C-alpha cells in the first residue's frame, strides 16, 4: 500500500465484538503498513488493537501512542503534537497508516485531536475516516432499546459533569450519556427532574467481557466507578420501549 505520500486512515473498530467491525475497516487494517493506537500514559493496553488483532497483517508494524490523562492543556497539547508528528513522519516515508479507535473515530475519540492537528500542521496529508459502530448504538441493540423515532430528538452528551448537560431539557425525548462513571448521583437527580429516571438504564462494557446491564441507574452511584459505562434514558411518557 506504499505510495509517494501515505494515507492516514482513522478507523473505528466498534464497541468490542470484532464481528461488528465494518468490512472496509477490516480490509484497510489488513493492508496498511503501520497501525497506530492510543494508550493512556497510565497503562499501555489498547482495547482497539485487541479487537482488531485477528485482522492485523504480519507485515504491519503496531505503534502505541501515549496520551496523558490530564486536564493540563500544555501537557496534552505537547502529546497530541508529538503524536501527530510521529504519524506524519511515517506518511512522509510513503507508508500508509491506520489509527484505531474504539467505537467511532468521530465520536468522543482521541482521533479527533489527531485530525485537528493533522489538518493544521500537515494539510497536504490525505486522511480518510472509516466510521465504526458507537458504544451507544451497540447498547441500544443489545437491550432492544429504540434510540429515537418519529419526530423525536436524541441528545448525545458527556456525563463527566454529572447531570449539568441534561437539566431543563425540553423537547428532547431521548438521551445517551457517555462517560457516565463519575458524578452519577447528580446524573440520577437530573434524570429524575426530567422525568427520565423510570426509562433509563446503565450498561458497562457493552459487548465485552464483564458486560453488565444496570436496570436501576441509582445503583451506579453505589458502586466503584467503571469508565466503560454509559446511560440511555428517555422520557417516561414516551410510548416506545
Ligand atoms: C472516550 S469515549 C469513546 C466513545 C467511542 N468513540 C464510541 O464511539 O462509542 C469513552 C466512553 O464511551 C463509552 N463506552 C465506550 N465503549 C463502551 C462499552 N463497550 N460499553 C459501555 N460504554 C462504553 C463510555 O461511556 C466511556 O466512558
């Protein structure tokens, strides 16, 4: 797949089950020269690579890029910059590269930062995105929950700030909260205020080993937080399941 200047593919590997990867993702992963994946500086384990493992070619090199878990923007900026430079250096050699992300690369993903820096600093580089099935789509399928229908609306938001983003919602019948692993008590209160608590549930590690469906969201605040948790909720007077 080597060309004059390599292409970077941002690839979503889906929520966990390799069978949920797209054919395009699999075919591209098989062909690229270098496979990049993100790991936090605290552990060098990459779930995305594990999911795609059986499709990796013997000839492709796997490189882990470290992204610090910090709110210090100077440290983060430096890491994103260095990681983008590292990818660009491979493309410059004429190598094609894949950057693997869990779920979808355009949805709360580290790849988003790489894309921004790449566009800014290496606009000559060709980047292609291969979408993946997101965690909340997988959760909806797993639990047979309709995400949105008819003329309804659907809000996708982060739960990292608790219930803040869903307070006072009007005319939004359905919500998915990702990163619902801290401030869950506040999320619960906000769901109650919005008349959404009855038709809500949490799911941890959807489609992966250790998967757990938490029918009563209030239970979540009594447990140790699990980063891989999301909540789906809908208005209690909503007719759908
Ligand atoms: C940084 S976001 C990554 C989202 C991912 N790009 C996607 O498309 O779903 C991480 C959050 O996604 C959710 N998540 C990802 N995979 C999950 C899974 N298998 N089960 C439950 N939640 C998951 C959790 O809320 C987690 O805190």
